[in-house]
């Protein structure tokens, strides 16, 4: 089963990078930014659960499509904000 370039693969990759960030010792420097990234990952998990369940197929397909779009958009925005914020904090604190 290929998981690259799927929502499931992206979610696993983000979770793995959060774990590696913790073990690298940089987590203490960027805790607030990591909270945004973790929240984005949780929205991706909501999207995966939404599409895996049978509830999404029981409502109108257009509504299910829009809800999937909303979950993924919120996750993307949270992850981008967290990544930019974390990068800025690391640059400022390591100088």
C-alpha cells in the first residue's frame, strides 16, 4: 500500500517529524509553534476519519466534499502558520 502523497502519508510524516523534533532537542525552543502544527495534524486525522467512515457517504456528496475541503484547509493553514512561526523562533533563539 503506497501512502506517499496521500493525506494519510502526510499525517504520518508530520507526526514523525514532530517526534524527531522532540528527540533533537529543539522542541523546547518552539513549543507554541508546535502546538499549531499538532492542531493541523489533528484536523488531518479528522479528515481521515471522516472519509473512512460510512457517515460521509450517507450525506450528499457535495456536502461531504466541502467538509473534506474545510478540514484540509484548516489543517493546511495551521501547519503553515506553525512552520513559519517555528522557523522564525529558531532563527531568533539560535543567534
